[in-house]
C-alpha cells in the first residue's frame, strides 16, 4: 500500500504531537516534583530548657500577630503570610504550613511578630510575590520612635500591640514535605525593678528616672557587631506616674516596675537610676546600676535586667542597687535582694 505525501505528512505530525505531549508531561511532572511544602514552627519563648522551672511568658509578651516573609537568594518575595491572634490574647507558639516553594534552592525565612508595636518605615503588608528589596537591606531595618515614642514602654503599655519578636533562617528544602523550627527572640530588653521596703511604713514612687543610656531606636533583627544604630539619640528618660504612683508597703519585697527598651551599649557611668517619692526626698538621688567607671556595658535584646533595691530609713535613706542580667527565658529567676 502506497502512502501519499499527504498521508506521510499527517503521520509525521501525529507522531510529533504525541512526542511533544510526552515531553510536556515529563516537564510538568519534573516541575511538580520541585515544589515543596514546609511546616514552620515558632515559639515566643525562644530556647527553653524544658524543665519544671519553665513558666509561661508574662501577659502580652507573646505573638499577637505573626508575619512570615519568604524570599529567594536574590531577595525576591515568594510568600508573604500573616496571622492575627490579637482577639485571642495572642499565642506563645504557632505552626504554619506554606506550600508551593521551590526545592533545592536557597530560601530566606523572615519572621516578624507584633510589627505594629514599632515603627519600621516599611509597610510589610504591601510586599507582594515577585517584588524585590535590596539584599541585606531588610535585615538592617530600624525600629524608630518617629515622634511617638515606641520604647521604652511600661508593662501596662504593651497590652494592645505586644513586643517586637523576630527570627531569621536561610536554608533549602530538599524534600516535598519539610518541618522546621525557627528560633524567635524579643527585639528589646526587659528590665525588672524590685523594691524591698524594710521600713515600718509604706511609701510610694511617682517618678523613675533613667540615666543617659536609653536609645530612641534599634535594629529589628540582630546585627553581627553594631548594637545601637549610629544615628540613634541616646539620652535620659523619666517614667512619670499619671496617678499616685507605685505603692510599696512596709515589709514588702515586690516587683514594683517592669519596662522594655531597645538594646543599648554605654559607659557604666551612664547607667543610673533615681526614684522620686513625695515623702522621701533622698530617693531622688541617682544611683549607679553597674557601679562607676568608663568601660562599656551592653544590654542585648532578649535579655532581662533585674534590679533590686532595699529602701530603709533610719536617720538617712539607704538605697543600694544590685543587678543581674539573665537570658530572657520562661524560667523563674531569683534575684538577690537590694541591700
């Protein structure tokens, strides 16, 4: 049987279509195999010892909101995921599943908790897939006060927006299904002032004055060497009571005051504390927190500075400050009393 030229052309075209379809199917299968899903696990506790001493975070120190930005090695945004837990009072930990990520390619995972607690000059919600930002630029993002002071903040001022919490991880996803923990830490320092009143009478404090070690800005993510941004204004700061102030009853040893601030580095001489009371005038004299000296003292993010002071009035007022710097973990910390 002889085939006409037209029939031969038709057969060739049919074979070509079949071959092309097979190739496309193989390419499609190959592309699908390169798509990965990852389960990301976050904890606002950071590293925990897992012992019986562990305790929950204090109120509002957890995730109220959580954003995860994923970029490729060229800083192109691949995913921008956001969760809001504020109506539930926040979450200490959370897991998030993100599908359709490239396999075997370097990926950057940025975690930002409670972004509304600081001003960062970036609208993170507007970062859409395909958009790029400069490599390294996001890691150098500053938290600023911008007229309205974001930090320092007292414990009762973080109820709505919480505290900034961040984490960063660069990795590849070798499998279709992956699970990873991303360590997250608070981007600020926690300071706890304990007051031991060994007098036979109660008193109250209506102002707490900090020396010239309080910066007006800080880095959202930790830096390798720089603690305080070069353009930061580092100055003194006063917490002034809007009502009667903090009452310390006689014989009481209490955690009288808790506040949060950007991480800082300054000379010992700059770290001072003064308490103002309408009934004990000598409390307003500044005391050195770390002692006198010109060497630098650093308070890093996710650490807790515990300050204890004993107040005793005989003929004079005796206030001796002792301090302890600890990692900010859920473990209960017993601080030596102020003597």
